[in-house]
C-alpha cells in the first residue's frame, strides 16, 4: 500500500452522487439530498440522493422490464460470463480509488478495506462468472417412457439491502450469484455507506451489464427500503443487517407477495479457548484481531471470549496486551489497525453497552471510552470486559463495536452450554490440540461457521450463513446460487 497515493486520493473532493436507475444517474424525484458524514473527522464528505418511494418504484419497474425482455437473462451464459469477468477486472483496476472512497464513507482501516472490499468483491464476482456456464441441469431417474428434467431458472427481480460495514464485499455476495444466474437487481445501500457501491455499480454498466439490470437507490431504509420490501414486483429479498430490520422484511413479504426473504443478521459469536490450545499467544493475538478489526463491525466478530478457568487470568492478560498493541486512528494511514466507528450514533450505542456491562458486574480491563475526539471523528478504544455472566446484556446482545466480553468456564460441557446460550448462531471458534475435542466442538456449537485454532478468514469457496436468529440461507460458495434460482421440472411423456 502506497501512503502517498492514498493521501492524494483522500485529498480529492467527492462529487455528489445520484441514484443509478435504468442505466442513468438520476436525482431523487423531489430533489431531496442526504449529507454523507465522514466518520474519519465528522465532516460532510458529499451528498447522495435521498430516495423517495417513487424512485424505488421506478428502479423496480426498470429491473422488471429488463428481466422480462431478456436483455440479460436471455444472453448466452458465455456472454454474461464475459461481462461479469470484465466487471471484476474493472473493480480490480480501480481498487485503491474504490477502497479510499469507501473508507472516507465508512471508516474501515485501509489495509482491511483494500483486501475485504474491492479485493473480495472482484474475487466474488469472478467466482460466480466462472461458475455460471458450468452449472448443468439434471435428468431425473424416471421410467423409460418419461424424460424428467430439472432446470434452474432465474427468479426475476432481486432486492438487495446492504449494511455499512463491508458494503462492496457484502454487496458482491448478493450481486455475484444473482446477476450470474440472469436476474435483475435493485440494490439499496446503507444510509451511512453508499458511495463505493454506487461507483462499483457504475463500473458494472461500463463492463456491459445492460441498463436496468442493476439499479442502485440510496436513501432511508424506512422509505426506499420499505418500498422495496413491500413491492409486489420483487421476487427475492437478500439482506444483511440487524435482526429488527430482518423481522420487518419478513413482515413486508407476508403483507405483499410472499417473496422469498434471505437474512444474514449478525451474532454473538463464541471464541472458546481451552487450556490445551496449541499456541496460547497466537490464540490471544487472533482473539483480539477477531473482535477489534474494523472496530468490531464484523458480523462474524468473535465478541464472546470463553476461556477455560485454569488459564483465564494469564490468557486475559495476553489478550489485553495484544489489544493495547493495536493502533487506533485515522483509517487512511497504512499503519492503523483499527479505524473509526461508522457513525456517531453507533459510537454512542457502543459506549452504552460498556456502561451496562459495568452496571451488571463486568470489569473493564482496557479501553471503555471514546478517544481522539479532538479529530472530530468517531473513535473508540478497543475494550475488554471480564466477569461477563451467561445472561448479561454483553453476552446476549450484538454490540457491533470494539467490545469483547470474557467469561470463564470449567469443562467442555460448560463451554458448549455457554456457547449455545444465545438466540444467535453465526460463527464461532474453538482452540484445542485435542483432535477429538475439535471435532466435537464443530458438531456441538450451533453456528453456521466453526473455526478451529484460528478465527475468521474463510474465503469465497465456503458458505456463510447463520442459524437461529442469525438468519437463513448462505452467502458465498456455489450454495448461494440456490437463493437466486427457481427449480423448474419438465415432465415429458415420450
Ligand atoms: O442496521 P439496519 P443499522 C446490526 C448491528 C448494528 C445494528 C443497527 O448490531 O448495531 O444492526 O445497524 C436498511 N426496510 N448490524 O441501523 O437498520 C438500512 O437502510 C428496509 C449487523 O445500520 O438493519 C440498511 O441499508 N430496509 C450487521 C440496512 O437495512 C431497511 C450489519 C441495514 O440497516 C429498513 C449491520 C426498513 N424498514 C448492522 N430499515 C451484520 N449482520 O453484519 C433499515 N433498512
């Protein structure tokens, strides 16, 4: 990473952005605009269109028309593949510009942003582009006088609602498989992280995705998001965000056309450290990174550290040491480990969780407060709280900030019971050199992803999805394709 290039990009003013509807950049129908506040210093970076219900309806109508006339779904798979491969190339060619723009908007440290945003988005788009002409239909095992065929058909119009922590990466998790299978998409980015997705979508058009096939509408979730959710013309909703909004999307689906709803809703993921872990120093460093990178704003963050009682004090000391070695600050400096919290509102939510944890008997071992307030930005010291009880708020509710809760356990059975004692089930980890125990933990902890002797870092070849109130359906891997297709049976009498 070249600091000089990053500094040059950050010095550039950011022109106001409009929606992308039917291949054109258009303002809100009532001219409304929303300021974009940079969490780096709390200043106004630029503005985006404050979308109206009419804007969203126009985008959905465009997506529907594009789907019905077959301008994308009707192209040979090899042609769609070529366009998507070109899009991935363009994202890569513009990676630094996209990453810096995204960081100015959402505050993620640039090292992580570059890899996880344009890097991962390009990889995801390419993965599905490469797959799309290798997915064959099936012939069923029917009697001799019947030909039973199973086709995969695109569902039609996909509504994708995206959060602010990794907009390009999570956006690509929905866009890659949805577009590869021939669907049209209307994408609704977060109010506090729209810019990089708007740029990335413009590159899709440049690569040859036809107008109307990919539309982006910015604005309030309660206005444009709700219109998308309630539309009779949208076939699938693919969402990453909070449980509260996920619940609403299911209600919207029930109240409208019973569209399919896929939810990825974060979690309270347990990182379980046994005394027989192969390398406790490594485990401590990874535990700190596994919660604090991107200021804890990671759906799979290991936010509950469960430590075997016999090593608890020493291990907590090692985690605190690793935490205090992480540099918090300007996310556009290449030596920063933890950037800004995305918004002032989220910073206050995080601080509130720390206060509650203390009131419930937790001990703050490091961090606990806002720092670097003089910059005007939203920075929080990474925080480790011990003595968190099983039912404490910090053990039960997702913070989505740099706050780690620590709980001691005595036996493997206690560890499993604690790990499973939330409504969530997204990710988790166990650290142990005992092979049998490692496999037992994979089976016993109810999550979509279980790491052994590592945390995070799973790539696009494996699915990511939650159980329980962490959601349903998976992003990533070939399995994600199922969300964006209908199976069609042809039963032919010969
Ligand atoms: O989420 P929302 P917010 C969790 C995390 C965080 C909390 C709140 O705990 O503290 O959610 O964050 C759109 N109809 N996660 O407020 O509201 C909204 O515009 C349709 C976990 O940002 O769920 C945005 O585009 N859409 C997480 C998207 O939903 C609506 C990632 C997500 O916003 C809507 C983010 C509505 N009525 C937050 N209301 C994860 N799983 O990784 C909002 N939206």
